[in-house]
């Protein structure tokens, strides 16, 4: 029982380590990479705190050196899923009744451990298992995840302090924020370790128990996250780690009467399929499930003739090619006016020509490998399509090789067709398609409105987008015409790199439910409010004044 009103320490964004040559953090991370590369880990299913091994295993390999096996993980079947459901329901009661400040303390400890002894572990596992360079791993697996933990703890206090503003004399109105009745299903992607951790931990922080199915290609880093959760004091069964195939894990979960919500990041098709299954099972659930998801994107950069060339070119390079374009927010289509194109092209190619590609252990490599064979083949098919097209030209890159690792060169396609295949379809790789549009200097307003309308109508997605302009009127016009084109909208910056507490992340249309990870809005999805009215002195009888006779 609390006899205090606690105040959570204010959250601040975690500083990013530079990993410059000679720095302690560089040497420490390099040592951890060597250490973890030399080990082969047997990764169990973890249910109710117990390790379970089914013998049905799959290897975790380095994408940049796919002959190097980092470990193998055990895959869950229907039996293990039911065990996870049972463990979640068993842990839920005690966890949901734990004082909120005690739950917050667990997650504040997670942040502190990740700042210290777990930083190299989580960064190195992300680099080795997901082929991220040191900087990309640091901003994701360390900094963003620390921010998720710290800011979410601060948001908890904000949410709980939101109470009815008025209680008349003689009564007290209150609101309780209850965890959901049942369990939450977290389905997480390979590309961001921070997202893989936030999807199960955000509902858990709000008093829920969770079944977590990590992406098959990021089970390795997920296993070390589970070790972090355990060391921070998260009770057994609050988060259950259940790797396996989507159908074998997902189908029995979605059929359970106790299913209370899904927290998802992944493909549009998978999310829509899950939504259909939830709808078909709706009469079987004890409560209406919360459906929260972030899916695909076809993110744009739109340049106005007033754009600064170097800043625009840099945004194109970073936005399209960081982490091999495997970011939900990565720039994939670009619109540049013809009177600016030659200067932009020269600067863009000059920067691309300096990019090095290779193993994550070489810190001079800006680009590493794509995640697996399936992704490699898919990206290569789009490049081959562009090579054979009459209305497109590859101006850089276009090569790919999977003999050692799944390497795809940073590739830029220029097309004369604003609806070219690679302008419309999500590729999820280091491929940027550029459309050079005609600019009519005699009618600036119409030219700008026309290209804005093309950008808005080209894609089914609406995740991120960026515009470049030094003209305030043009910026305002783009903000108005592209109001539904992106959930995260950037002005004179690349469309990637959302920061927790600064740019809450999410998109609409077929990009997801836009429940803004990195804000209190997301946490509100994982509670069910209860309004409480207490009357101190109840009326002695049913009579109202209007019943009195004159």
C-alpha cells in the first residue's frame, strides 16, 4: 500500500556514442563482437521463466557471413503456445495488482542496465544477427530502447494523474487505468531491436501479461533482451518468449478467448490477415481486442526548386541507404524538379561513390548485408526489373552478390514514369527511385500543387515523408496537400530517425493504426479505464424536490 505520491525521474534522450577511433566505447564494442562471434548459443523458448527446448530448431546466422552460425533457437508449437497462454494468465493477476511505481521501477532498472553492462551485449547481438553497423545499432538497440523505457515510465505517471477535473460537494470522481482482461500478443520485426523490445514491454508496463513472438531473423538479439528483462526484476510469465512460425504461434493465440490485444510491426498482408482472423473470432473473446499495428511504407522525399542541394542529396543517401533501406521509414521514392536535377545528381553520386559495403566488424562500412535470402532475392528482382525497363535507368549500384553475405549495392533508379513499379511498391532494401518532374516557372503554384497531388495519390501507404524547400509558402502548401500522406512528416530533413519523446512514430492508410510509439497515446491503448464515483452521504430516500406538492 502506497503512502506517497511518487514522481518518476524526468526522462531525457540517451546520448549517442560516436565510436570514433580510439574511443573507449569503440574498443569495448569491438571486444564484445569478438567474444560473441566465438560463441554458439542454444536459444530456448521461455515461458513462465522456464526454458523449454522442443528440438525443432532453426539457425541464427550472420547476414553478412551466412556460413557463420551464431546459435540455434527452438521453435514453439501449439503445446508451447498453450503453455504461454496459461503462464500469461497466471502472472497477470499479481502483476496487474502491483503498485504502478513498482512496475515503473522494474523498467527504470532495465534502462539503467542497458546504459551500462548490457549496452555492448545488445548492440553487438544486433550487429551480428541483423547486420547493423555500430552507429545504426547504437541509435536503435541502445539509445532508442533506453528512451522507450524512460519516457514510457514518465508517461505512466502522466496517464495515472489524468483525473476528472470536477467533483461536486459530497462526492469524489476518480478514474482507474486497468490492464486489459486477458493477455496481449506482441509480434515484432527484425529491423529494430528497440521496436522488438517496446512492443511487449509497453503493454507489460501498463499491467498486462504478454506473449512475444519475435521475427525469426532476430531471435538472437531477442534472447539477450529476455536476459535483460529477467535481470531487471520482471516477474516470470509477464513476458513469455515464444519464437516459431507465424501460423503455429499466431493461430492458437488468436483463437483463445483470453486474447485481449495485439501489438504488431510487420508486413501489411500479415497484419490484415490477423485482423480478419480477429474479426472472424470476435464472438469468442471475453473482451473486444485492441488492435495496434505499424506495417509498410513507401516513403517519399519531395524537393522544391528552392531546396538546398547538399542537404537534399545527403537526406537521399542517408534516408535510402542507412541500414540497407530496411527501415519502415526509409526513403524509397524521390521527386526532384528538372531545373535542380543535374546539381542534385552530381552531389548525390559524389556521396554514394564514397560508400563502403561489407562486414559489420569493419567500422568503416556504411552499408552491410540485407537480412536474409528471401529479402535478397526480392530486392534483386526489383533491380532486374529496372534494368530491363524502357522507362527507367540505374544511375548507381545495381549489383548484388550472396556468395558470402546478402549484399546489395546502394541503388538509384531514375524513371520517366511517376507510377513506375519501384515508385509504387514497397521494396525494403537499398533502392531509391527518382522521378524528375517538369517545373513550369511561369506557374509555380500549379507546378507545386500538381507534384504534391502525384505524391499523395501514388501509394497506398502513409508512413513517413519529407519535403525540401526554402519557400515558406511552398512548405505550407505541401503540408496542406499532403496532410494524410505521412504520419511522420519532415521538413528539410530525411524521413527517418524518429526520436522517442520528440517525434512519436506511426502512419495511417495501410501503414498502420498510427498509435504513435514513443508517446503516451500508445500506452493508453493497453489500459481499460474504470470511472469511480463515491458519494460520501447517500440521499435518505428517492424523493426529488419536484415531487413536493405546492
